[in-house]
């Protein structure tokens, strides 16, 4: 009989124990089966859960497929913006998928990962769209519990956050610093859960950040998560409008500002 006070997601875990199944081993077999040549990905990689960045770049002829990316589930596209080379993977939606791809990116040579996910508004900072640099994320998903023991939030690395101070002061649309709620079940965003998040000052609800930050903490990889606040969960007419090119142009500008700040730090 299941102990309701100790569900399986937080029991029988040894967070200090190494994994048996590694991303390196899976990528090795994918390369063998698909005849993919050995190689690396760009130093700065992007997760684009909605896929709008990838669609805009590919349709404009500004990105090309990375021939070395051996993920079984996704394609990576390389592009250069303001002198920075990026690799971007689209449509990796949700905590488990995002972390699976993140593990593979760092195994392939990524040194900084930036996630840009769309999110529903909780505490208003104005009319969408705008951006949130996610300082911490409420752990209402399952993946993070395989990386870290239970806690209320996952947080961005403090040194990484320090390096981003002042970067977005003049950004338009604006970039706010704040918390989000990461959920595994977007269609179970109940009024009870929303009210609790609002009481915690949470700015938006999304599906990846808390797991990515837990992964980042354990693996000691730099990960920056942004939420593109684009909607009010469909509760108003003409919701989910992101702006020009589905908001991808504004999103790339924000991503490039963060990447530039990180790259400018010595060492």
C-alpha cells in the first residue's frame, strides 16, 4: 500500500549516487545508428519550447541544421546573432523533455544554456507580452526531485544572476526579475493553485524552469531561464499574442543580451 505522505517521487532516491544511464552513452548509440559524425554544438545553446524562434530563423534562411547533434528526439539549428554563435532546439516542452535535452547539450560541448519559454500571467507587471528573468521557480513538477531533495523552489546560480545585473534596464519589451511556478499539468491550473502562487508573488506559470535550475545546481552548469509572459491563460479575448514573428525577434534580443553578459566575464 502506498504511503500518501511519502509518494514514490520523493522516496527511494539517493541524490549522491551517479546515474547508470548517461547522456554520453545514448548519444554514442544515436551516432552509431544514424551515422552522425562526431562534433560539438555551439558554446551557447537555447531551449525554445514553443518553437517560434526555430520557425522564424529556419523560414528566413538564417539558421542551418547542426549535423553533429545526435539527439533521438530533436533537431538543433545553428545561427549567429550579433557576433555570437548559438545552437537552438525547439519544441522541447515540459520539465522532463527540457532536462533530457539540456543533459545532451552539455554532453556535446554547450557551456551556457538559455531557456526561453512562454508563460501565463499570475501577478501582473503590465499587459503582455513582457519577459521575466526567472530568479526562482516553484517546484510543482517531477523532474527536479530526481536531482535535488524536496524544497519549495529551485533557484538560478547567484553568481550567474549577479553577472546579469543591470543588463536589462532599458529593454523593450521590459524584462523583470521574479519567480515563476513550474507545473507539469497546464490544464490543472486551478484557482486554488493560482491563488497560492499569487500569494507568493509569483509572476507567471511555465513548464520547465524549476527542473532546469535543479539540474544546473547538481551538474554545476550555467543555466538561465526566461519566461515570456504572453497570455492570461486564455481567459481574455485575443490572448497568446507575442508580437512580431510570434515574439521571436524580441526573445532573441533578450537571449543575446544575457549571452553577451556571460561571455564578457573573464574565465
